[in-house]
């Protein structure tokens, strides 16, 4: 039921109908209770994933809205699901990837500050102002996203066929071509190639953007796109000097996609506590899938062990630490 909802995006009311067709009548409140109870039981493991993610030297962050039922007002409110991803495979690391989701009832900056209060390292994210206090402390270093900067020019090109936007896209594309060639290589090698090939492109791009900005209307969309990049220039170019950093934040954006698919099907979360449960279960399923572990086999194994598992050894139940060969054989036989 959990895998169907959080991995296959089938809400509980649809599952209820599926069971009813084969003669199994289950109240939806019963299904919701099972999901909630499982999330509560698995929460220490989701917290272990969070601790593992925040040990990384670099973390990708993003967030997405989620409608939440607000019974007192008879409508839905907008909560947020935040994602923090550890995945250094593009920089040649063999450390297992992991994703940690957190729920909050709104998008106030206090939430990422709370999530990352013990984190020290690089945060690769979009330009959300709520991260600002983290960067001001000096404990967290900002790395911006060229995909966001490029998207602004792309949208203008699609709408207006602007040759200036096309030129911006072309220049940014040169950097992406270099990144494809060094993907999976060690940070030192990535930095060396970027210093040799990307640095010059960035210098020329900066000069061109500043000069071209003077030729367009200050209130135009093009001016807004140029200013978005120029204001964040230091954070956008940090990847050139540090091989651990990616050119964009697509790692986090990929972790948001399952939430978007689920949101389209669920219509809304039942409560703030439901959002918290979803964050825990998405963390387990998302991390299992990042490591090539079948989520049903993983949760089946973990739920059979966690109630009696010592809390001080909870890390033994992380997806990449379990031997699921026997469980997979049972599933194939069934």
C-alpha cells in the first residue's frame, strides 16, 4: 500500500476501489491509519537518512508546494515538501546517494534554517531568499543553478523568438557540453578541465551580459533574465573553482518529480501530520530507488525487523546496507 502510494502515485481512495473489486472491503480511514502507523515506526530510519545526507560536503536543496486539507476553514492550504539530496556520483564518488524530505506547513525561511542548522558545507539550490540567513553565517556556502538562469532565457525565446535569448542559450550550452565530457570524473579533474575550458566562456559571457543589458529595455523580460544571472554571478560561477559542485541543481529537481506526480493524483494531504508521514516515507522509498533497491522488498524487510532493532544500530537498516537477495527471491517465486 505504501509503495503503491509513494512510489507508484496511486492514492488510497483508488487502492480502496481496487481492493473492493476483488472482494476486500477496507475503510479508507483504516488504510490511512496503517500508512500513518508505518511512517511513525519508520521515522527513526528516515532521520538516519537525514543525518547521512547532512554529512556530505555538498547537498542539493529544493522545495515544492503540496495542498493540505484545512478542516477549520473547509478548504486546503499550501504546505511545502523540502528535499535535500546527497549524490556525488557525477563527481566520481562511490558514496551511496540518498534523499531526505521534510514537511512544513508554509514556506517561511525558518524551515530550511531548522533543517540545516547542523549542516556545514555547500548548498546547491535556487535563488530562494529563505536560504539567505544560512549563507550569511558563513557555515553554508551558496552554489547557484545555471539551469534556472538558462530557463529564463529559454522561456523568452519560446515566447518571442528573441535572438538575444538564443545567443544566451548558446553560450550557456557551451558549458553544458564540457560538463557532459567530465561527468563521473574526480573533483580534481573536473576543476582542472573547467579552469582550462569553462573559465574563459564565463568571462566572455559576463562581459556580453553586462554589455547587452545596456541595450535592452530596463523593464523587459530580457533585462530580468540578465539581472537574475548577474546578481548571482559569484554563486553561479563557484562550480568552476570547485570540482565537487555541479553546474546546476537538477539533482534536487529530479527528486521533486515523484512529489509532483503524487500531488496530481492525491489532490491534497489529509493534514500536517499526513505531510510529515509522507516526507518520511518518500525519504525511504526515494533513497532505496536511488540505490537500485526495489522499494517493496526493502520496506517488507525493514518493517519485519525495525520494531525489535536496536535504535543505536538503526544505520544498519539503510537501503545500501541490507542484503535483500532472499527477499527478492521470495518475491520472484510469489
